[in-house]
């Protein structure tokens, strides 16, 4: 054992001396592998993070989130992670052994000392403690969840607000209530679909009484999530059946939506299911706007990209090491003549390969550590545990395996060296089999680079196209920000009037959501017509003026003619007019509509054009606009500099709401962030991967070109002696590499086309991508190959026959 260890160490020392003897070769090989390992480590770390969500939950396999799906065309066919609280009650009344808790995200603005702070508070039931068992650092969590004026802070929130973890008894002064810190709990891990900054009970005064009443009683109203833990003996099918029975017996089905239910011919208006918590983050058919959510296919695609980049980096090392082995044939032959057995030669070459890969792995880990902050910003995730001892050990093992795998072919080439021929100066060339193998590796490199580049171009072009679609108004001069209280509060009304008087402000409106967002649904019927589901937007009379929208027919809301409490008039968009059965927008004006839920009949005073309300993944939606006081999202139209108006609003805010925070944003930025942030992030990740893959391919063809010109030097000389010109020689050399790029294109383009079609299939409105992205990828690869081989092509053209024959 000792002799074998000494022999291995000696082989490593020899390998180190050889690397030190050729610093340029060593630097190129190590750096190329290090970059590939760093990228692979970061991407696979992100993949591991994506598959590790909610692992901190005890008995996670027993925990589910309630999900629902409306059988209504307007809401699509996707499942949502939100639920009504009556669903929780129906589950608890099912008779099955289970625990259940609501999970309602609420914002709390409060004053701590001299500073107003915004705190994300999650309202939960007492069972939350039993299901998720958060680690309590101080205080009594049960007491914090049982009283209306207490809450529990996380460690990070306690330090942020009070400078220390021990914050028990500290107070936060809200708008109308003082809240006492009754417990401190450990922070949630980054890989959690249940992030929170503070916890409070569902009895907390953070939720207004009227909202609580609606939340507790209204089937179909989904203010948050419901989590269920099935105890031993529970039957999930019976739990879901009890929920469906509760829905069928509710007023939503019996009265409010009776006509729509009848049209479903036996199907439930809302379907429910128990979604496993372990699959919540990557659930492919679930829409979750309250928590981080990942795309399983995109994550698996990134894992494939990571392995491909590592493979490409490894093939570069194989190419370089093979060329170097060919140059060392005399050395290998001498060792064989002196009696070195085949296993000693193989051990030496494998040791050199493993040494190179271990050095590259160490450098790659250092590069990954330096790049981690940029990478986390790119993927918009906090990646914890990336450099854990297990991850580092696994990466080093991967480095050893990479060394053994990448060194196998150069080792085989060394073993095939014939000592007599090598010492006599014959047989120094590579076998045809080996040459074709290295050509195949270079082709694979270009296939990956072309496929990634084509996919990147398509994703980036579609993202740019979708984010620049005309929403039906100009968002450039618009600022938005939420108020904690709606227009029933005199302070909110006074603040709106004060903002309207600011210099540079052309108008102020208030709504329940920006026109580009929201999914509230109302069911309306025209006289003699059938019930129709339509998107509902509650707005103030200034809304259309502030957004700069002109009427398609009739008139829109006007503050000179309408007031915020007028419930007898509405505006519909053109899509809603068509949905309601009016042949033209003009014919809809003046007609009366009634809600199936009852209420005052409403007259259509005008028809608005089809303002874009959703992302490009969804088609145009029918919408109706109401005048309501329960609105609190401000939109400010600036006639001057946006930043100046923003500062003026921020300075005005504390005079009306001293205990509340304010966040003013540009509407265009909010729209793009909400709808296309994931697409932009994917485009950036693909772009980085494409650049690295293309660089690796460029380096690979550069090495192949150097060896090819060297190998064909005598052929080139003979062609010149027989009259071949420079153009003919250049064409001869370039033809080989053009064929490699072309073969790479034939191999990579079909996969790129499939990936592009799969990505674009999710969009209702697609950019005119066509085949230009694939053609562009081929042109990029061709240009890179041309630049990479130009130096050696020129060297071949400049070969002087007399000097070459003399050598």
C-alpha cells in the first residue's frame, strides 16, 4: 500500500513539473476547465436550490396546500395556490384527522421610534405552529397568534427593527393600533414557498373587520393560502369531497352563480385538490403570485446546459492533451525502451489529467465564489448552502472523475505509441480514428453553441416584443403607489387632493389595481341575454383621463359628471361589449346591465378601447369599470420630470400618514417586472451560457486548426509546388472547418427549434420570430469559427515550400 501511494505521489510530482515546464499550455488548459467548472457549479447549485424548497417542514410528505380551479373560461384552466377560508372550515369539518391553517399575507406599516417601516405580516391559525413547527427563539408563539394586538417577529426582522434578537415587549405603532412583540422565531430558509417577516393570528386587528367578515364567509374569495396536514388515517379523497360538498351548499352556488352552475352540466363551478407541499415550488400547472415559483422545465434545461458546458470544457482538454501527447511521442517511446510497463505509462498520463482537473476544480470553485453575488442577482434568488462541505467534497470528486474521463483518450493514444517508429522519427501522426473523434467533439461543441445561441435569440426577441406591446395607453408619464387606506378614509381623500395640486402633476386617479393587473370577476347580464363573466376594475372618475384613454363609443367617466359613489353607471371595454352580445360598441351605449348577485341596475355610459390587461401569454380580456370608494392604489400622471414629481409625493406623504411607508414606482417598470421578469432572467442565463459555449467552441476549433495545418503541412507544400495559389490553399484549409460548423448546425438546430416552439407555445401573442434566430445562430458560429481559424489559415497560405522541405 505504501509503495503504491509513493508511486502515485511520484506521478503527481512529475505531472506538476511538466505543467510548470509549459506554463502557457498549463494556463490555457486549467483556465478553460476552471470556467466550465465554475459555470457548472453555479447552475447546478441553482438547480439543487430549486429542488430543495420547504425541506425544513416536519413530515413534509403529509403537508398539502389547497389549490382551486374555476371552470370559467375567463379565468383559464390553471390551478391557483390560493383558497377561500370556508374551504379550510369544510376540511376541518370533514371528520378526517387533520390540521389546517390559513396563510394570509398582509402588509403592516408602523412606526418604530422615529422611523416608519413596512413589515410583511402573515396571518395564520394556531394549527400553523403544529404543522410547521417554527423554531421559537424567545417568547410564546401561541400567545402571539391568539391575541389581536400581538405578533411574532423573525430573527432578521427583530434585528432590523430593534437592533437585537431579544425584542420581547417592544411595540410597533400602527395606523390605529399598537402591536406588541410576543415572540421571536427563526428566519425562514431561502428555499421556502412560505416566506414571512412576522406572524400574527387571523384574529389580529391588522385585518379590518369588514375584510375579515368577507374572508371568513365568502366562497370563491381567495385572500391567501390554506395548508393542511393529513394525520395518520386521513383519506385525502374524503377531505376534497367534503370541500366540494361545502361549496355546493354555499350561497355562491345556490344563489349568486346558479345560472353559471346550471350551464356547467354537472361540473362544479370550482374544483379543489390537495397539492403536495414538496411539489409546490415547481408545480407546472399552478399559478402562485404570493410566493416564489419555479419552472420545472426551465430548471431541468439549466441542468442540461450546465452538464453540456462541463462536457464542452472537458472536450477542449481532450483536444489539447491529445495534441500534447502526439508531441511527446519520443518521450513516451524512450520510457518504453527503458522498461516502463504499459500500466506505468497509463498511470502517469491519468495522474497528469487528474492533477490538471483538480487544480481547475479548485480555481473553478474560487471563481464561483467570486461570481456568486452576481449570479444570485441574475436569478433573483438567495442561494444558501452553495459552498457547504458536502457540495465542495462532491465537486472535488467530480473533478477527479472528470480527470479520469478526460484523460482516458490521451492515455490510450500514449499506449499506442510504437517505440521504434517514434524514435526513428516515423509514425508521429494521429490515427484517422483519433482525428475523426476530435472532429466529432468539435462538431458537438458547435452544435451546443448554435443551439443555445438560437434559443437565446428567440427568447430575448419574444421578451422584447411582449414587453413593448402597446397597452392602449402610454405608461411613460405614470407613477403608481398604494395607500394603506381606501377612499372611505378622509385622509386618503385629502391626500389625493394635495397630490393633484403639486407642480408637475397633470392628474391623479385611484383604483383597486393598475389597469394591466387584477383578476376580479363579476357576472353581468343584459336584458334578454345570458349571464357573462367579465373582469371587474373599481376606479375613481379621473381614471381614464389620467391614463389618457379616449372613448370608443359614448363617454368615459368624467369627474365633472360622475362621482366616486355613483353605482348606477359603468364603462365596458370593446371586448366586453362583444361578449355581452352587442353588434357594435355604439349599440352598447345606454343599455342596462344587472349583476346576477343582485344590486342596482347599471347603465353603460360608454365603451373604452381594449386596454391591455394581462401579459402576452393571455388574450384580450373583457372588462367592466365601476365607480367605487373601496380603492386605494394611486396613479399619478406627470406633466413634468417624473423623478421630481416622485420626490414631491414622497415629501407630502408623511404629513397625512406619518406611521406608514410609501413606495412610488413607474407603471411601465411594474408591468414588465410582473409579467416578464422571469423571461428576462431566462434570456440572461441563456445568453451567458451561449457566450461561454461559443467561447469553448472557438477555442476547440482553434486547437484543431493548429494541429490540422501542422499535420497537412507537406500536402500544402506539394500543392504549392504544383501551382496551387493562395486562394486555393486558403479554401482547402477553410473547407474542413466549414464542414464542422455545418455539421454542428445540422445537429444543434433541430433541438433549438423544438425548444423555441415549446417556449413560444405559452404565448397568445408571439413575435414574428421565424427562422432568423436559427440563421443568426449559424452566422454567429460561422463568424466565430472564421476568426478562430484565420491565424492558422494565413499561416498555411504563407508556408514557404523551400523552408518547409528543408525542415
